[in-house]
C-alpha cells in the first residue's frame, strides 16, 4: 500500500508511521510541524519508503495513494486553545481536503476523531450511539466541535460521493513521544515527579480517565482501516477507568519521587468521567488493549527522564 498520514510527525502519527513502514508499506507524511516534531521520526529518515512534506492540511494537496489517515490537528487543550480559529480550520478544511483527495483517487480515508465529541458525558461508559453532552461555545469547543463537524463531513461524502470512510473516536492515549509541553495528565505528572516538583491536580482528583497505550491504539486503528465491514465511528481506548489522583500516586511511586500533590480549581467544561465502551471494537475487530497502565507507564517515564532536565511541566493540566 501507499499510505498518506497527515500529522504523521505527531505523537500517535509517528507511531503509526513506524508501524506501517515496518509492515512494508510506503508512507507519505504531511505535517506543518506546529505540534508534530522531526525528532519523532528522525530514526525513520533512512527508510527509502518514507517521504515527508512540510505542508498545512488547510491547503489542498494532490498525490496518488491507497489509504489516507487524517490525524492532523492539535490534540492538547493548551495547544488548541492557543489558536482556536486555526484549530477549527484544521479540523474542517483538513478533512475536506482529505475527502476531496480520497474522492479523486478512490482512496480509503480514515478520520481520527475523539472522545471529546461526547463532551462532559451524562452516560457512562460512552457508547458510539451516545450523542453527547456538549458545549458548542465553550473554551474547548474549537477542538470538540471541529471533530464533530469532521465526522459529519465524512458521512456526507460517504453518502453523497460513495467515499470509503473509517472513523475512530480516540480516548486518552499515552506513551513515548508525547510532547513534554502539552499539559496532559500523564506527561505533566511524570515531568513533575521526575523533577520532585509538586504534582498539580485540577479538581479534587476524583474525576476519571481511561488511558490507552499508544501501541494498542495504533493496532486498533490499523485493524479498522484494513477491514471492509464497518465504517465507524468506533471507540478505541482502554476501559480501565482510573481517578486522576490514582494516576498521580502511581507515577510518584514508579518514579520514587518526593513530590507532593496540590489541588487547583477544575477548568471549565473539563469532563468528570471518561470511559469507552469498546464492545464494537471487540466484536468487529477482535481488538482490546493488551498493555496495562502499570506496564505502559514505565516506558513513558523512561522516555521523559532525559527531557525532565530540559522541560518544566506546564502549569495547566486540563484533561
């Protein structure tokens, strides 16, 4: 296969790129390197089956490919709230340009959606037929609504132009190559713990998330893309629900840190509970996470250990 990955230098995108190259596919990366990093793919540059183009997905592009994985979009609240209009444009114009290309070259197209389409859910765990409890004008809506529109456009192109689509709703994912400055729970807590700084929890720490190791996420994405029976949207994530306080305490223990936990007010629209129902993924893909949180965290800790000397953890931890 010849595969295009938009956002291929990002956290999940770089792991997907590496996996597909290892399977013998030719991969083209389009990335504007706004949140992606050349360091994430530097070890792959020797591969003759990899091409990289610095390009913004809001501008059209044209190439002959079999598969399109559309992953390009800032995924951290710190980054997407910094440029909210650009974030919306990246989601909307990015998927339109991917769909136009897919229509022209008859490619199968994958959209990386998000658990954020459920908003602050009133149904738990979240199933794919749940419409969500969303705020279309809140500080997080540039990302949440952009992804919801992207899903709409995927299905409109599917119905109107018979485009071959796949949609995954990605729940919280962690592992090596997360940005140290993106302010997410796992990366922030690890950096603070390694530096023996106070670990900052926003809220009382009882809010929950379900963390999926990146290799498991990539496996699920590929399985959905490679099958012919289901378009999605399909939840991919780890249903092992943990409280934020439990995550902090686990990371302190694993790093041998002397950090103390401090508490600050919860940001607006921050979901209280988040857990995927992965019944569809189990039944249609035979997929479920294989890496336990306790097994994945040491790999993330070792990745961040040298970075802890260079990067202080950001102030805000919003999800």
